[in-house]
């Protein structure tokens, strides 16, 4: 029998002790990992319960459903037009909203119809804010809000609707007739709860909501001695009385839009000028049209404006004007052709003239784009350009030269 080395025993005992210590260390580590996981899971559950109202307010479910809908695979373009007469289109991010006389359909950029909503309106108007589509019946009582993936709000007003708008925050303002006054303005928050109601004897022609939803601008009009005078009244939803009032004598307000993500600057376009006003009603910037007629305009919530000014008012001698967010002139370009439509995309302007789509950067540099055949309607959305033919919807990709 082999004799054991007297040091062998002392060599093995420390190794056994070390293995035992390593084993215990791993067991303790697994134990604390389980404890940490349980604590974390409990914290998440508690947080979800505590924040459930905030989660509902933030519409996380809607945004998730819309994200899936926007990237859902389809058969691509062209796609067949749905039944009914096409009345208008609108952008929803990079996707297309198509309104017919019977329904509103949302198509993603892969050609898939992600939402089809019957509107039941006689004179339907649709507006978008990037995430949601507001549809209302001008002269009727129906109003609804839809997203790419579902219906969010459906309301029958008590009196006929004359105007409505949806803000960047998701707030909705509706102008209706009233029982004892000329008009009533009702404002809904993102959850479609009424947060503000105001009746007025003034004839309201338009309304715009602040970017963060804290207030609004209301345009009114009155006839005085054969001329039309407009007013803009500014409101804060936490105050009963108006903040300020802007008198716009002998002018008709064509557009009001709050611009920027943080500030409450109001961008206004009338038939004679464009101007910016702050929350206290102070005019901070103006651009006059020098007696030219406004043929068309296109503006966005980032602040840039394109104007198509007409020298004679007959549509034959046009000037395309680009203004930056401060209403400084970027460039003016004379046009030799008549223009049937003008719409704004992400970083480009598109004119529709004689069956051709002409694209320009904010610097009025022409952007090369594939030719469009047999189109009778255009709609930029993101960097996509959708075109409507007699039978189909088509899609072109636009490579922008510069962004707003």
C-alpha cells in the first residue's frame, strides 16, 4: 500500500474549505438576486397602481397601438381607392388620412389601412395634430377623434358646429351655436373631459389651442360701416376673464396657429399681413403683403410660412414667398404657372400645378422628385408625398435639401 504523503492531507483540507466558501458565496448571491427581483417587481406593481391615472392620461396604450399600426406590413403602394367620393386628405405623421363622403381611412406608409371610421357627416372637416384626427360636421352636430388604431371620442353636440380645432397637446375646442348667445366654445382635455365653456355674443370664425393646452386664441369678426373688422381674444383656462384682446381692423383672419414646443407665440395670417403675438397680446413681428392678394398659404407648428401672393388676383402672376419662424423673409420666387394646390411636408413644400407636383425647400430650391402621372390631388406627410389618381393612391419618397 502506497504511503500517503504527510502534506497531502493539509493540501486537500484548504481546497475543500475554499470550495465550500465559494458555494456559500454563490448561494448568498442567488438569494439576494431573488430578493432584489421580488422587491423590484413589487415596486413596479406598486408604481403602476399608483400611477394608473397618469398612465391613462398619457395614452400609453393608444401610442403603443398607433406605433404598431404605423409600422404594420402591407402590400405597398399603389392601393385602390375606397368607395365614395374623395373630399380631402391630411397627414398623420408619415401616414395618410383619406376622407370620403362616407368614411375616414388611415393608411400607413406600407399601404395598409390601419383604421376605417364612418363619420356620418354631411359636411365633414378633418384636422390632424400628428397623432390624432379630429373630424366634425360643419353645420351639423357630430364630432369625433380617431387615431391610427382606434376611435378615441365620439360626441353629438347640442347645437350646430361652426368651427373646431385640435391642439398639439390633444385638447379639442368646438365652436357651436348657443341658445341665448351667438356662439359657445367648449374645450375638452386629452381625456375628453370638459374643462372650459364660454358663451359669447361675438361671431366666432376660428379657434386655436396653445401648444401645451393651457389656453386658446379665438377669432371673431364684425361688420362696421361696410368693412369687416376682426378681433383675436386670448384666454387662459384657469382664469374667467380673457388675458388680452387684439384688434385687427379692416382685415379677415385666415389662419391662427400657436408655434414652437414651449412658447405661446400665436402666428396669425390675415388677408393683408402675417404677424406674431405673445401671450399678453403684444405684436412682436409682422410681415406685410404690400397690397398683394393671398392666393394660398401653408404653415406649420414649427413656425415657417409659405405664401402664394397674387399681384392681380386672377391667379396668373404669382409670387412664392418663404418666411422663417420670426417672419423674416427667406426668399421670394416669381412663378409662371397657375397653382391648383399647395401643401407642406416635413422639410419641403409641394405645389400642384397642371398635373405636376413641384417640390421646394424652405430656401425655395427646387427638390428633384419622381414624376407624378394622372394625379389630381397631393398630400405630403413626413417625407412622403401621396398622390390621388382616379382609381388609386400612390406614394413618392422626397429627399429634402434642408429642414425647417
